């Protein structure tokens, strides 16, 4: 049962990071300079950095939260039983 919870949280956290990453990139695409959206989409650390500068604080907070949960669940999953 514990393994199922860890894997489920791992999947949900990954989905949260991807979803918020795309949301930040789309938000950057609506602002000048637009090239930042393309770069942020393929170079993940730029998305929260530029998102924070453009006052997309909630999206960035969700991105960071999802990443932290993902890393913790990945560490728990890799430890084994």
C-alpha cells in the first residue's frame, strides 16, 4: 500500500510540475520579449526565474512545490522497501 501511495504522489507531482511549467511558458508568451517563452519551455530553470520576475508568483510557487514533492517521492521510491 505504501508503494502505491509513493508512486501515485510521484505521478501527481510530475504532472503538476509539467502543467505549471507549460502555464508559465504560456504566460511568458503573452509578454515581451516573447523569445523567453520558447527558451523557458526547453530550459526548465528559466521558467520559474522569469515567471517570478513577471509576477506569476502562484504558478512559480506551484512549480517549486511540485518539484520538491517529486524529488522527495523519487528519493523514497528509489530507497525500496
